[in-house]
């Protein structure tokens, strides 16, 4: 397997982790990352300065820096 293939899955285990726990792990490993929020259709995505609270990591993009795609568990739609 190529090095690119190995790093693509290196942080996949973070999917499902609470955002604050994932951030702690990445900070301890000195990995640069950014957080991107997503939301249910017709719902607003939270602003970036909102505390992470109960946000979960739902995907990881292997970019430089690593991108954590996060969402809050409430995906109710009307």
C-alpha cells in the first residue's frame, strides 16, 4: 500500500468521537487540523466560535491540515 493510502485511513478511527475528545487526541499528537461543521437540510450550520458541546466527528478528510467534519446529533427536520 502506498504512503498516501496509509495516511488516508490513519485518523478514520475518530469518526463517531465527540469533537472535544478528537481535538484532544490530535493536540497530543501535534497534528494540525481544522473543524468544519455541517447540518441537516434547511438547518443552519453552527458558527465556528460556538463551543463544541455534544458535536460528533462524522467524517475525516485527509488534507493538509486534516479536516474534521462535525455535526450535532439533532438532525430532526420539519
